[in-house]
C-alpha cells in the first residue's frame, strides 16, 4: 500500500461559541476564540490517499486531478469565508477544526472514489503551525 498526499492552503474566519452557554462559560472554555468579532487562521489541508500504483502510470492517483478535486469541492467553498456564516456544510455545527476535518472527509471521500480506485486515508488540517487535527474516517 502506498500513501500519497496533497497539501492545499486556505484562509478563513470563525468563532467558537456555544449559544446554550453564558458569555462567561464561552470565554472560560474557548478563550479568545469566542471573540464576538471572529478571528482567522491560515489553514493548511493535507489530503492523504492510499492505494496501489497503476501498472500503466505508476500513480496511486493523479495529483493534478486530486488537487483540482480538493480546490473545487473544498477550498473554493471555505477560502476567505466565515466558517460560521458563509459555509453551508458547516451550518448548525460548531466551527471547530475537528468538525471541519470531518466535513472535508465526507465531501472528499466519494469524490476521490469517482476518479480513482484509491481510497481516502486521512485528512490532516493545520489551524496553526502547532495545532492540527488528523481524521482517519469513522
């Protein structure tokens, strides 16, 4: 099994805030991430696909096609957007990096299966250079 990854980048704003809680509780749990006027990140998304190389191309997946797929189905939907307000697939969810990674998986897994026999292995999403999540599916 070979694992191949593609990295993409986007910028987005969000707020971590639970409307069922008081302002004090939100500040206690989320700190400055609960700022009423939002805050932003320079996200890095790494999509890893696994499979066996095609005997004719040597590719697990064509990285140009994978990049186009990621940009079309994810990056264009979130780049320079407010994740809480502007992104339909995040509606009704806490706009945490964890939930965003899960949403990206749900979008990308079936799309990857349409273009290749390879399968999505992981979504790694960096919120900052030191804070990231990795999702390996259900």
